[in-house]
C-alpha cells in the first residue's frame, strides 16, 4: 500500500490554473489593483499551449507548435517594454530566493512604477564586482564616437588643435583632445575633461542623504546644434561624456526613461550604505520622490540583503512591474505568478491534480 502511494505521488499530474482580470477603463495601459469592478475569466491548462486574445477575451490554443519572429536585435532593444502587448511581471506576486516577497534586481532590468519607467544601469554591492551596462543613453542616435580617424586628421594639420574651452593645446592620455560635433577649425577641438565639466555644469542635481538625482534634456553643441555622443572612444579607451557621481557601496543607479522611447532623461543614484530600505513614491516622506499621479504615495521600496538588491511593492494602486525578458519557471517555490499585459492581469497558479490522486486511492482501497 505504501509503495503504491509513493508511485502515485511521483506521477501526480500538475496543471496550471490561469485567471485573467481586465480593468474596464483604458488609461495608459494601467491596471487598477484596488478596483473591484473588473472582468474576470478562468482557464485551465494541462499541456503545452499558447494564450491568445480574441475580442478582448483570452483563449488557449493547445495546437500551437511554434512561432516565427523576425526582429532586428538593435530595434528590439530600442523598443523593449514600449508596446501595448509587452509582458510585465507583477512584483507583489513574486517570492525571492530567501522566501520573502519581492524581486531580485538585475542590471538591464526595466522597472515600471505606475506609468513611470526606469532601467537599471548599475549595481554595486559590498565586496562585489561592479555590474553595469556600458551605454548611457541620453542620445539614442550617437552611442560611441570613434575618435581614431579624427585624430589622424588632426595630425595632418599644420597647426596643433586648441581646446575651445580652456584654450590649451596640451594633450594627455586621460585627457585627449577630441572633436565631438560638426564644428570645424579652431572651434572643433575640446578636451574630454573640459567637455565633461561643461556638461556637468548643465546638470542641476537634487542631493539627499540617500540619493543624487538629476533630470536633463538632450545635450547638444551650442554652436552647431549637433547632439554630443554618449561616449567617446580614443585608442580603445572609452570615456563617458557625462560622469555620474558614485556614492559609497552598496548603491544602485536607475535611468529615468522617457514615456514613448527608451531614452534616458535623468538618473537616480541611490545609496543603501546608511539605510537597509529606501522608499519610492509620490509622498513627501519618500526617500526617492516620483511626481506622477499614477505613482502611489508609498509605492515601493528598495533593499539590500546578502549581496543582492531587491524591489518590493507596497500595495500600490497601479502596481510595481518588471519587464519579462526571459522565460518564467513555475515550480513549488514560485507557484503563483501574475503577468500584466496592458490593462489586464493574468495570474498563473500551479496546482496538483488532487482529484486524480483521490480517485486512484479510492480504487485501491476497494481491493
């Protein structure tokens, strides 16, 4: 009898219960997690299938075999998280590896609080290797400017180049003369450090005990109006044209993204050196204040624990979301996950088919 039970338990069929909730109001692709008036439906899946939306209703296609998607990788990166059908994980439905609620943040993650989007640029923990993405997108059309060919042009000139800011012609490895725009002649040259200092003077940071934040428009040349590049590469050395201040570790750097493009329009450098939790929200008591009506007063919080950064929702009205970029695994440790698509939330609940288990047991007991 015990042997039979063991074999039955090993063969228990698992199925997924899918519940969908759609908010009646169409408002910037938001879902109101406090609203009781939503359209509900329920679907049961016991095999591989594809979920489709037809006439505002979700249906399961079990005959789905594969799909073909021809996408330019660069364009895909530019459009990440912008479409109405983008998949976002609902943070409050997740459990981290320590068993607590929340999401473990990774470099490159797209995070959405209400309708405000962020991208994780850098993570620096205690005694950990710094993790960051190599581009700082304040200008989407000019990522890295290659200077080597321009340097050859400078060497062929009769007169040495002179920096148009400091008027110096000296050049060092850590401070080369560059031509970052279309300006020509004596106005074409500028030291990289002079450019960095000048751009820094156009930033007006908001400094608190736990963060440095600043918002800006596109940086462009005041003479030729060409946008400056995000980075400059000289003799295989890459220089950021905008230097971001770095606090004591642990800290996290978030890019503030524009509403319709993945263009950085500002930065939050958040330090968790003095506090274990940093509050994000619209309220005056928030450590990082986000002035948007779709953001709750106490929307979410960041924390640092055992070398990892975590994001946790605080029962916000319009949710805390993370863009789905890789397949999600449903298992016993994470058996209830919710995904938001536009103004709909799809909840996946992994269940064991106890009905089959009970039927098998009852038949065995008849012998």
